[in-house]
C-alpha cells in the first residue's frame, strides 16, 4: 500500500497574506537568511525551513573548536532574526524530497506547496570515498563537529596530565590537521596557540615544547586560492609559531591516532591523539536528489548547474543558491566560490528577482562583486587578498575582523565576539575551554541526507 500523503497547509493568521505567492526557502545559512531578510514586508508569504533553529556563522567554527568562543557566539536563533516578521514563518525540519511537477517539498512526513522555491542547503565534507576516516578525523561543518574537536583536544590534555610515560604524553599533545585551505590554516593556528598557552598556564605536568601541530596538504603551498606571496606569508608565520607543515603530502590512510601520508620519497606516518579534517567539500545531498528529480546537470563537486537567474533548466520556480549551486555565468566563466560573500549576494538577488517577476517589472542581471578572500592564522595576524590589495600581519587581522563582524548577522554576537577577541589578545586566555558531552556522541549527526544516500536499496519483491 502506498504511503499516505499528509499535506501541510498552515493558514496565515493575517488574512491579507493568504492569497499572496508562497515562497519557500530551504536552509537558513548565509544565502537563505539573506533571501528571507530581503522579503520582509514584501507582498509574499515566506516559509523558511531548516533542520536547525539557528543560523550558524560557519567561518568561525574553528574558534569554537579551539575554545576561543562559545557556540552561542557564532549561532543566532532564526525566529529572533527573521521569524518575527508578519509575513515570514519558521518551520523546524529537514526537507527529504522535492516534487518539481507538483511544486511541493516533503519534510516531517508532510508535503508543503510552493509557488517559488529557494534551495540554500549549503555543503558538507567529503573524504573522497573513505567515509571510514570520519570517525577518526572529524570535519568542521556544524557546531557538533567543533564541539567534538574541542572535546578531543582538551580530553587528550587531561589524560596527558596524568600519564607518566613521556612518549605517551607527547602523543597526547600532538594534533594533525588535514587541509591547507583557509579553514585548515585557521584551525591549525588557533589550536597551536591554545595548546601552548593552556599547557604553560593550566597544566602542571606538561611541557609546552612537547605540543606539536602538523598541517598536511597535497599542494605545493598553503592557501592555493590566494596569491603566492600571501601563501608564503602564512607558511612563514605558522612555522615561526611552531606549526609543522607537510606540503605535497596526500593522505593514504587514517586510523585512530595515526595518519599515513604519501610523500615524494614514499610514506610518512604521523602519530597524534587528535586528528581534524578540513580537506574536502561536497554539495548538500539534497542537490543530488533534486538532480534526479529534474534531470538538472551537476558539476564534479555535485553542485547543481544553474541558469543566469539561478533557476534549474525547465523549472523557473526553483532557484538554487549558495554552496549548492554551480554558477558559471561570470565574466571569466569561473564558478563562484563557496564563500559567505557570494552566498549573501546570491540570496539577496534571487529574492529581488522573484519580487520583480511577481510585480511584472524588469530586474538587472546578477553581477557578483568580489571583495576578495582572507584567513586569520594567529593572534593579530591574518592574510587578505582584497581585489589585488594584498596585506598580511596585524593590518590583515584588522581587515579580517572588520569583515567578519560585518557579515555576522546578529548585533549581540558582534559585541560578544569583539569582547572575547580582545580579551584573548590581552590575556592569552580562552573563554570556552569546556569539555562537554560523551565521546563521539556528535559524530553521527548528519549535515545532509547521508543516511538516505548510503542506505541500501530496498529489496524487490517477486511478483
């Protein structure tokens, strides 16, 4: 017997909203939140669906992992941010299917109809076909991942404080970070500072000289998306602070406390109690499902290839923005990078384009403004490439801080972050060095629809 379909039609309390076009936004990240903000007070009814009840400022997850800030400093409740607008409703749930023909999304075992759909479900981590590595080297995509990394770091130090064996202590004080992009460099630099200062100040039996952070990347330089001069500046700074760089090394195997890396002259094994993964990014699994439903093409990373207005071929009512879309309609033909800046611009433009279509008025084509890229690699030290203006050191850190505070959607979080950053600079103390939860309790938390994608196909019954 076919599963019964339950339709979810929530009648807006305000009668004036009931006949308005219904815009459904899936995902409350940078792109989805910006789209919702842009539609506040407009002649549309908006439903924002997310599996979390908060917006996560993902670029600062590494600061949660290294104890610099707390979870609440980088996350803000969606209901407080946009849910109080009369024409916007927030619903908690995970969209597991989309019916393009019927214009419905499926979540919480119910179907919700839409006139316009904005899909902004972001990205997750990929281990390049080695999902068994995940339990040993947590990724850095959601709050639970950052919590797990912090728990492993601090638990290792607590065990080392009680361990008489010097070799075992050195192992417990060692960390390996895989991936030399902005996330990897930021995590390695922050963890290195946390380890050395925490050990020197708070642990009686440990020697800060035994702390070792190794950053592994298969490329010839760090931060390959940036100018070589900034890559060199970042590498020089990290080395000066004691971080070991293993460039040109491709991970071949990961086990508990061990990473095997292929290098030019063979293999090298790195021993460390804490392993972290920042090397691979994949599009949300919902993108693969939507490609199957619509026949839309995807790129090598699983991102949906969209039209100039971010719609899918043959489905003008469905727009895909943020990390989930592959947008190549740029001046140089290169796809927009999966960063906060492009995501915010996409979300705002798509919301404006939907309104223009509803009101039958023209709308200028999307034009992306590239503000550059940056990465913080230590206290008062960052590298920034701002449309050809390349700076590093304290000035880079100042620009990085201003940019991140500007993108932070909640004023309360801006104030708390600024306070904690200044406190850490002045005192070299971290505000959130807490061990919470049980070992590995968060490793099974999904970013997308992993359980559905990895589940075996149902057995066919003989007729």
